[in-house]
């Protein structure tokens, strides 16, 4: 993965995490941000997936830079 592709993917991840934060905030305001709410559970699952992907991308880029 080149640096431009990395930046583009990281930007997408960041935007999705911002959306998750906003949606979770709205759930918290109406007191539905808990594990009895399937939408909340789905948001938390997606948050974990995106966070894990971000960590993998950073690690991959660091390894690429170290060997470059």
C-alpha cells in the first residue's frame, strides 16, 4: 500500500469513527446507548473493527517505512 492509499483509507476510517461517535452520543442523550439496543451493539462492533483495521494499517506502514 502506498502512502496516498494509506492516507485515503485512514481518512475514511476517521470519518466513520466520527459518525459512530455522533450516533452513540445521540443514543446516550435518549438513554439507549446500552447493550440491550441492537443498534448500539452494531455501532460498538463496527467501532472495534475500524479501530483494529486502523492499528493494522499503522503497523503495516511502520514496517514498510522501516524496511524502505
